[in-house]
């Protein structure tokens, strides 16, 4: 006997006269509220079996609500539940206040009938708490359902805002919208990193609030950029994306990265404005040309443009490039091409006197449509290929490099053909 059991017995006696509940509806209500009641799946299986021993479909406060099945009968109706498990979960039902034990003097469960066959006295499990607490169970079940609906809505909102942020970041990068998109992606990942495998609704709502604020900021930046564009000048806007295809002499990026003539912007500009490819630089080619940037990447691997942008953001202060110079470069070239330019500068930083001044001169050229990252990257690739050993030592070098675990490089025929093009000489 415990104080809780005594309280359950007192509550069962307080049920209003004439109270009636449909036993299976009451069971379904209890099943929905099981978490708040402290019941388990096994204990509800036993409660289902106990209700099946009650002959009527309704439980009435004025009727006989005691059932007396033996453990063997309960085992049969609970799909062979072991006796030890049966006793343990019967105790759970008693602790939850769902049933009351009515023990006989010898501890057996039975009913004593009168001469007319009516039951005069029964010993077993009293189901009267189900009738007495029916309204309480309904309120608890409704609270659980409300919480589940709120949890589901929060999860859906979180999923939608995550999808929106990823799409907006991709749009900002693809449309060359000025902004530190690598940093934005890092902030997004930091917020998502707080999300465990299983989380309560309150934590999900807190994360949603932070993500919604980030999404609003990104959307505001994109909308502001869209408003600054001339709505009927789509072709010129696309041309701004291709402005990196305008030629920039290889001799400038290959031999004079720190040249004063370049810094002054006085170098002669070629006039073959349509000679360069009209497509974006592949990330693999950029990384072949600017392999030094890998040392700044997390884990030493750059697989996506967002990883490349994050590594470039780390390289900027190391080169002594001011935030204002970097912001101007992103505005003139777009963040992706500005990062490619910065990676090329980082690749040959030992030959550049002032990385910030050189970036500003390239930014001025980009504004005038006289700069492209293609020649710069091609120059770095060509320089690397020219520095390789003669072909007859290639196999030996490859084997030695493999022995020490260093990567070997091999240029594709299409790349070699493009490097021999006269416009890249």
C-alpha cells in the first residue's frame, strides 16, 4: 500500500452516480495520454486484456467493475507475456492509478456468487478509476495531441526555412550578388549544428527563430540587389556575369603580379574581347592552379564552391587585404570570381609586394570590363606545367611521389590544347 494507491481508491469512490463511459473509447484516450500518465506499451496491453474480461461495452459507476482473470488467462490474451513481465506491468497500471487491486484473504482472484447466480463479492482488479477519471484522461489526451500537432508544425517550418536559406545562398553565389556568402554559409551551419538527432519542441522553435532571422537578412540583401538592377537591361546584367570573360593578358598575370605598371592600370589592353570562353571556371581547374589554398580549408579538402569561398575568406587577412578592398572586388567581379582572383594572388603571394594594391588594380579593370579570371588561372596552370620535369623522367617522378604519398598531376589533352592557343601566349 502506498499513498498514491490510497489516493486512487479515494478518487474512484468519488465518481458521480450514474457515470458511464464506453470502455474502448476510454482505452483509446488513455493510450493517447500514456506519456503523461506514465504508462508503458506493455502495461496498456495488459489493460486492454483486463477490459476484454468485462462483459459490457460500457463501464458504469453503479455496476460491478471488478475482473478476476488468472495469470494464465492474462498471458493468453497478452500474446504469451511472461509471468514476471505481467506482474511488473500490472504494478505500473496500479501506480498510474488506472486500476485498483482488490485482494482476497489468500491472494487469489475469484468471485463468489449467490444462489441466483449473481456475483456477491469479487476479488481481482477494479476498473472504477477509468470511470472516475474519464474527463481527466480526455483533457490529458487532448493536451498530448495539441503538443504533437505543434511539434509537427514546428518541424515543417524548420524544414522549409532550411530549404529557403540554402536556395537563397545558392542564388546569391550564382547571381554574383555582392556579399560574404562563405561567411553566411558558416553562420547557417553553426545554427544547424545545434540541432540534435532528437530535440524537444522548444529547442526546435529557438533554432527556427534564428534561422528565420538569417533567412530574412539574406532575402533583404537579394531583394536590395535586384532593385538596383535595371529591369529592362537583362542582357547587360548577364554581360556583367560574363565580364570575367574579357581578356587579361597572360604576361601581366604570369610575369608581373607585383608589377607597378599593373598597379597603375596602365598596361596595354588587347582588343580580342570575344576570344575567351563564355562559361564559368570549373572548380577542379581552379584548384589545380591554386593548390596552396587547400592548406586553409577545413580538413584540407575543397569539394564545393562554398568550401572554396570559406578558404578564400581565411586567406584575405593573411595577405593583408583590407575588408574594403575585398568588398569592392566582390561588387565588381562577383564573390566567386573575386575569390578565384584572391586564390591566384595567394598562390603567388611571395612575388607580390602589395596584395591589397594589386587586388584594387584588378578591381578597377573589372569595372571597366578589362579583366577575366580565365587568363590568370591558365597562366598559373601553364607555369606549373612548364616547371615539370622532362617527359622521360615522368614515370620515375610518379613512382617516387607515390612512394612518399604525394599526389601526381597530369594535364588533359584539352587543357594542353587550350594553353597552346595563341591568345594565351
